[in-house]
C-alpha cells in the first residue's frame, strides 16, 4: 500500500524514488516484521496464557519435555500477522505472485489453526487426524498449482523445470507440473512441522532457508543478475523478495521468544504456514529442486522418520535411531537442547550456502 502512496511523491521530492527499489522495500518489510513481533509478542503470549492455550506434552517423549507442559502455543498467528502486514505495506500489490504467496501462508496457517484448535478443545496432543490434514494441504497445493498453470497460459509463469548444476536442461512439464509442485509444497509444509520439536529449531532453520530464497527470488527477478548467474529469469519473482524479507523478519522476531527456554511455541498454525510459504517461494522462483539443498536439514529430519518407520516394520520392532525425528535421537543421547539446536542451525547454514554456490556451478 505504501508503495502506491510513496512512489508517486517522487515528483515533489526525489527522495521518495527509493521506495521503487525492491531491495529497500525488502529491508523495510523485514524491519517492520521484526518490530511488530517485538511489540506484539508479549501481548500475544499474555492472551494465550489468559485463554490457557497451552501445550499438551506426549508422555512417550523425552522426559526433559515434561516441564514444557502449558507453554503457550499457536504463536504462529504472530508469525503470520508479522508477515502479512509488512507485505501489504511495502509490497507492490499489483504483483500476482505476491498474492499467491499470501494465499499460501494464510491457507496453510488456517489448516494448522484448525489442528491446534482441536488440540486445545480436546486437551490432547492430537488435533486433526493425519489423513484429513494431508487432504486439506493437498487441496490447497492443487489450487495453487492450477492457478499457476492458468498463469502459464497468460505467459506469466513457466512450466519448465530448472535443475541445479545443469543450465541448458529445462524440460517442459506441462500438466505434470501439478503433482510435482503439490509434492514440493505439501512436503515442505510437513517437513518444517516435523522439525518443530525443540526450542528455536524450526524457526531458526526456517529463517535460514527463507533468507536464501529471498535472495533467490530477487536474483530470479533481476534481468542482469539472472543472466549473469545463468538462472531461469522470472520477472515477477523479484517482488517476492519483499514477502520473503517480511517472513524472515517475522521468523527472527519469533525466535526472540521461542529460543530456549521457550516462552511460546508456534504450533501447527505456524509450522504449516512457514513450511507452505517456503515451498511456494521455491515454486514461484522456479528453483523448486534447489529446495532439497536449501532445506536440506528439513529433508534429513523427514528422512530420519521414514527410515525409522521402515526399519521398525522390516525388523518387527527394532529402531535405528533412539527416537525420530533426528533431533530427538540426540536428546536421548543426552545432548543439551541448545547444543542440538545451534548445531542444526550451523548445518542449515551450510546447506543454504552450498545451495547459493550451485548458482555459479552450472
Ligand atoms: C509435530 N510436534 C512436537 C508445538 C509445535 C510420524 C511422527 C514422526 C510424527 C511426529 C509429529 O507428530 N511431528 C509433528 C511435532 C511438539 O510441538 C508442538 O507441535 C507444534 C508443531 N506442529 O509448535 O506446538 C512438541 O515438541 C516440543 N517443542 C519444543 N519447542 C518448540 O519450540 O520443545 C516444540 C516446539 C512439544 C514440545 O515438547 O510438545 C512433537 O515432537 O510432538 N512425531 C514425533 O515427532 C514423535 N516421534 C515419534 O513418535 N517417533 C517414533 C516413530 C513414529 C518415528 C519413533 O522414533 O519410534 C515424538 N514427539 C514427541 N515426543 N513429542 C515422540 C516423542
């Protein structure tokens, strides 16, 4: 909104021209989100405590988690609010990609909200049954996919797929693009959710991955940079950096309250929304496959669950990890929570930096 108000003022005072630039608006969106989180955070925590919206802890989990019972949850509403308002303030709202990203964060947040609300009502650690949650997520992703196919007919979206390391190979997927992006968006949403099991873990690693995608969106939308780095040019993706900046600011602001010992958990409303948004950024920037590197830590966490379940079934009850997802394995080995979290952040940073280097390795 401010974009439309401030940029025309350049005819009176040239300084206002700076608001045309995506970089400036990305930084402002990030700062606005950060300050919103700092200001609203204590109030949100107070309200959640007032209505006793607290965490139910599973009995079969690590015993160190029992003391977390009652920690206010559904903090994702703070993340979503601190992402949406700065995006609406600083984004160029005539950009259709921005609305796809907004739709994704709101809808995935809503699915998570229903899940959290049911947990709150039933006073149990299980809200929506897994299958129902998956159906809702898939329907949302299919809707996004269909809309992108429609945009491709208007020449506003590209149904070719770019591969990391291969600059020339850009196969056209056509309708096959639909199941592919459903897998990316739903997978990303669930992988972030699985990772959200230690204070600061999911939000810190999401901050790292979202920051990398903010840079990728900017580069994909920039005529010179995309040409120089030889990546698929996506003119409309540049504006997504404003959304990415806001989301990164909201993640950083939330981390302030979620770091150990956490004053608030994000809940499914936060985890599904942040994961869904990350997958959507990957799709819209046409760097879908790079998500496997950028979000490498989420993949490792999800794989640890699959391997554990597969091995359990295969051997009739034996486990590879003491407990899955992987962060619980290290907890059971006696590592302090903060050590696991900081080390996982370091690994996430390595994954993100490695992904950015692949841009030139083509
Ligand atoms: C949600 N939720 C946390 C919090 C957070 C198939 C199976 C692997 C699924 C998986 C699962 O349910 N994962 C999704 C993970 C929970 O956190 C809440 O949930 C929200 C995110 N959806 O925002 O509201 C607990 O995590 C801890 N926590 C923190 N700090 C945070 O900032 O300490 C969360 C955020 C919280 C709190 O204790 O209550 C969760 O872990 O439940 N299931 C699991 O992860 C379970 N693993 C398991 O069953 N492994 C088995 C098999 C099936 C693979 C095995 O290894 O044999 C573990 N979950 C828990 N305890 N809590 C098991 C032990």
